[in-house]
């Protein structure tokens, strides 16, 4: 079995992954970040409104934050491979139970195992420890036209794109705060908005809901499933069906904002670690999962408080624990 070139492989270069890598570097532990996208930064690239709650970055947008994070990564000479997803993790030699979430005795350096991580089609990498920092992915409708018309009317952020559709008919799909807020934002720039939700109950914040209900340019269509986004070169209409009926309705729209939430990106560890009932990785405060040597940090294990601060903090906590597990820090 080949010797691992790196002590630690970190899957995902969002705030959690980069923070973990910086701390590991500080502890002189070799690590490599593996990022699916061409640009590191994760969800930071989706933040278009000013960030109101992160110390030192108050009022920044996500692009600025991601740029500075990347500058930090470069300045610290972190190794990052981008542009390919990790497809598989294989435990070639199990670590001893001392490195797992439930532990009766403290872990030791021999608690580490050997993991093989398959990236892209042919690339195989090995490490003693793997950190899952894969964050969240947008939920999709999974209907015809959604992927095909992405960027040509199918959008995910009214904050960023509403001016493009100002004064035109649009649909917003979802029932959470993001969806209702998008409906209000679009109505404010003169759009006729149809807000489509699969239930009659909304999870959105009450103040947003009240604003949407009070706006004559927002029409609510509840208890309805989207069936297709229609259009050839660009979005032309949306097809949906009211629950309990057998007939599709079609509304003419120029844009569809899909705002149906996010889900943890755990497909590569399914069956390998314990997940909670919502599919998030279960961890202890140091980021240990139920599999010794496999850690999780950031949004992928934070169903209740996803945040940049949380992701950065969890990366630090996991790095300290990894350093102790690998015998690089005294206990
Ligand atoms: C619109 C919006 C506004 C927000 N506003 C705020 C705010 O004001 N304040 C705040 O604190 N937080 C905010 N957040 C949340 C914040 O961005 C996240 O909590 C934070 O980015 C989580 O970091 P993370 O590293 O855990 O995950 P992510 O940022 O999701 O990064 C995960 C990374 O893993 C990569 N990845 C996934 N699967 C694979 C794979 N198989 N192989 C390799 N790489 C993979 C992804 O491409 C991604 O780069 C906002 C989020 C959004 C979407």
C-alpha cells in the first residue's frame, strides 16, 4: 500500500476547508485541499448582499470575502487542487477506534488509518486523515427545462439578478425566507410575481411573508408542484399542477427563481459515517465523525447554525484534534 503523500486531505475549499488547512499548516501537518469548482470559496460566491455578521468583514459581499480568503491561502502557500469533484473515499486501513466520535480512551498517532480518495476519473490520493468540508448544495426541482435553461431565465438569486427582469413576469419557487424575500425584491422592481409553493404552510420569516402578502404584485399559488420550465432559447413559461388535480396549468414568465433550499453534500460518505435524520454528518465538538480518522467541518455538519464563523471555528477545532491524533501536539 503506497505511503500517503499528505497527512490530511481536505475535501472542499470553502471557509471550513481553508480554515482547517491554515491551522494544520500552523501545526506543520501536510495537507492538500481538493475543490470541485474552479474557484475556491464555496457558498461565499453566492452571497450578493452585504455580510452583516462576520467580524472584520462587515458589509463585504461574498466575492470580496472569497478573494481575500484565497489571497490568504496563497500567502500561506496552501496546496489546492481545483476543478474536479472527489468521487469516492475508501478506507484502505481502518484507524483504531480512538480516532472516532465516540471514544473511551484518547487517540494516539497510531489511531490514524489510511484513506484513499478518488478524484476525477483516475487520480488517487492517500492520507491518514480525511476532512469532509463539502458544505451544502442547492436543492433542485429536478424537472425538465431547469438545467437546460440555467442562466437563460432560471436563476437562484433575485438579489443579484432582479434588475435583469425588472418590469417583467417572473415566478419564484419555494416557501422559505429566501423565496419570499426574492418575491418581494422582484415586485419592488416592477415584476409581476407568481410565488409557487408545494404546501400551504410557509417556513419564511413572518415579516417577509407580511410584506409579500401586502404587495399586490405578488400572487400566491400554493399546494402546487412545478412540472416543467418551458422554453427553447430562454424561459418562456412555467408549468405546474395543483395537488389533487390532474391538469397542468401554465403561466407565461420570463424568469424562474428556484429557492427551495439547500442540502448537505454528503453523497460521498453515505454508508460510511453516521448522518442525522436530515442527512447532515453527525460530529462531536472536534469534528470527529463515527468513522475514526474521518472528520467533518462546516455546513455539512451544521444543520442548526450554518455560518462562515461556525465553519471557520469548526475547522480550527478539528485541526487541533487532528494534530493531537497525529501526535504533533501534546495532550
Ligand atoms: C445567499 C447566502 C448568504 C449567506 N450569508 C451569510 C452571512 O451573511 N453570514 C454568514 O456567516 N454566512 C452566510 N452564508 C452561509 C455561509 O456562506 C456558509 O455557512 C459557509 O460558506 C459554509 O462554509 P463551508 O466551507 O462549510 O461550506 P461551503 O461554503 O458550501 O463550501 C463547500 C465547498 O466544498 C466543495 N465541494 C462539495 N462537494 C465536493 C466534492 N465532492 N469534491 C470536492 N469539493 C467539493 C464545494 O464546491 C464548496 O466549494 C450565506 C450563504 C448563502 C448561500
